[in-house]
């Protein structure tokens, strides 16, 4: 029997042909039953709070049961009280402001340099051959290895701290952009050149829009690295900042303040990442 020309299938009552994939099951309101709560920002935020709340409850239960001494793990109310005391005398806000300022400056400097270096090596075969071995070796150097050298060169002021953070922020963006530009569709580049785009104009109008997701992936990794490096940076004879609060609390046996500093680093780091995520959504709609 000739099966090359089959008659069209009769649609079912929902407008789909017989045998068509049913797709996800939907509720009475037309939303997916299993993921409907995740389709809104508020729903995702509520779901995202479930695990942190459970961790706080488990923390409180462990300390209330006496599984840890107050020196090892103070109860949540002790950490909250330590935060209130530091906020009351104003020192907490100074620690936060100084760390945020250092992270922002280091992130901007490292990000700009990473964008320039990634663009150069991703677009130029000669630059790639000349510089990629050196940058690959420098990337392997641990962050704390830079501290003595930066102190020797820049003393113990803000320059050495911001430079260290910039080093941490540089490599994630450089690596992501470099790899993405090496894999841009060559037909897209040729089409841009056919329209008369060359050099920086070609990079700005064709190649960078093609790698917007990779750029923001690198930016978010760079921001995370900046927050990681700020703790190492504030080991450089610092008297302010969340990294200093960590080490000072350790030296004075104030575990409550130490945990407070860790929580603040996590919360502020997540908040800055969320802000960058908003910019990423706008950029993807605008260029990607």
C-alpha cells in the first residue's frame, strides 16, 4: 500500500491531531501544574527561601539541643544581636560600604581589562599566539600569592586591595569572551564585512552581540570572584571591611560576628548578582 500520501489526521476536540504529543499537563487555569508557581518572580523567590529557612531552623535546633558550644556555633539570636550591636554604633555600615566600594571598583577595572583582552585575543590570531601562554600561566597563580608582591609595589593602601580584586575579576570575563569570540559563526562575520563593517565597528555591531550570553556569564563569574578576592584583599593590613571583620572576629573569639560577616558576604553577593541578572535580561532583549 502506498503510504507516501496519507490523509491528514482528524483533529481531536482540543484542536490537536490524533497521536500528537500531549505536552505538559495543565491545570484548570491553563498553567502547568508542576511549574506554575515558578512562572512568577515572587513564586521563585518564595521557593528559593525554603532551603535557607530550613537551614536556619536546623541551626537553631542544633544549638538549642547543645550539640555545639557557643564558641563553636552560636545560636541565630546571638548572631542577630551581634549585627544589631554593630549597626547601632555605625561600624557595620562602614564595613559593608568599604567592601562594596572595593568590589565595585575592582570589578569595573578587571571587567574592562578582561573585555579588552578577551576581544583582542579572540579576534587576533597573532595576539592569541603571543599572549595566551602568559595569561594562562598568570591565571594559575593563587590569589594569596599576589599579596606580598602587591604590598611591596603599592604599599598597604587602597590601590593594592583594588588591584587584587581586579585580578580576580579579570580572568572569568577574559576566558568566557575569548572562547566565545573564537567560536562566532564565520558566516555572520562575513555578512558584516559585506555590509562594510570592519575593526571596532564589526566587533560592536556583529561579534559582541553574538556573544552577549557569554559576556554576561563571564561578568557574573567575575563578580563572584571579586567578592571572593575582597576577603584576601582585606587581609592586606586593612582596618575596615567585611574581610577585616572576619579576621578580627576570629582573633577575638567572636564567632557570632564571624558568622555574621559570612552571612553578609553571601547576602550582598547574591544581591549584586541579582542586579547584574536584571541587566543581563535587558541586554539579551536588546542585542542577543
